[in-house]
């Protein structure tokens, strides 16, 4: 159910039929000097932007008219414009339909929840969130808001807002999804320096809507997080990466994931 391909995503996607993919969930390199295995993450800014333009055009070509692209992206304290520059590239091919903030850690009152990478600085505060941009071709694609919904705090609002009579509401565009606890970057992340939680990829797919025949792609699959989310949801998946070692780790990780229960609520949107 999961196909993993070693190669350049632009070249690989270029060989696929147009309008053949339902959902793309991915996190591209940020070009901020992260140490990957074979990919150099420190190119000239204009070269990086030009390269991402080819990625954007490739994704647009393979995406169905009612498809969704979810891009998880961040910058750094010294270079915070990266996510917005990439969003600006994408806006020439697609429409920004939802802008979601992925919160990794939050402090409420005096209690902190979640995990983040602390920094030592006299200029910057710790960065506890990343951007998730949801692009579509038209900006009018229906989504399954309640698939990632939450119960009402005030039960008197159950019929007032959604009208479904069910105790569930849209959770909005701020998602608290903490990192999973890891024992080591080498063992749990396959040596990959920039992973995101399975639950985040899962929420993106659920928001688009899980349906029979859904095809999900991650052009920068890394250690296979999106693939694990797809296996959990019972949907076909294709992942691409230039690093053969990451692909090998992703294969072991996806194959080793034990689905708790077969998903039965495959419903058309």
C-alpha cells in the first residue's frame, strides 16, 4: 500500500499523469543549514526559491481539481521569512485556502505542555510553532472540518452552530500537536534532523477528507511520517526522497507500524 521512490521529486512527479493525486502532505527543506544526509540545505536564496518554483509547478500538475496540498514549513529566528517566501511562490500556482498554526509547545498559566527545541539567546525567544499552509487549486474545496473536531465546552452550542446534533465542533486553525517522545535521533528518527509528528500528517489528511481511492503523496518523505499516517488511516501512499538511507528507514518504519484497527468509515465527501 506504500510505494517509496528514491529520486528527485520534480523528476519523479514529472513522469506521473496530470491530476492523479488527491492529497500532498509534505515538509520541504527550509534552506537554513540543516544537516541532512545527502541534501545540501545551504544554497543561495534565489536558487532555492527558483528550485521551489519547479516543485510548486509539479505539484499543481499532478494535483486533482479538488485536491489539497499541505505544506509544513518553518524558518529560523535569524531567518523567519522562509515559510512566507515559499507560500508566496505557491500562490502563483495555487490558492491558500487555510493557514494553520502547528503549536509544538504552549504554556497556560504556569504549566507548559509539549516539547520544543530550546535556544540560548539574548535576542530571540524559543520558537514553539510552525506554519501549515493548505493550498488548493480553487480555494473552494470542501473539507471535513469535524473529522478533526473537538467536543463543545458549552453543550448549549451543540445545535446552535453546527446543526448536526452531535457534540463536536470545528477545532479551528491552531493545532496543538506535540512531538512524540524519542529515545535518540538515530534510533527513532533514522538520523533525520527535521521530522514532524504522525498526528500532524494524520490531521491534514482527515481535514481534506478520507474517501475510497484516496491517493496521498509526500515528495520529501524523509523517515516516512506521512506514510505511517496513511497506513494508520488505511489509504494508499507514495513517498519520494533523494536520500536512499532515509527511504530505507521509512520502509522499515512504515512496514513495522501495526495498525490498531482497520478504518471502516471510508466515506465520500
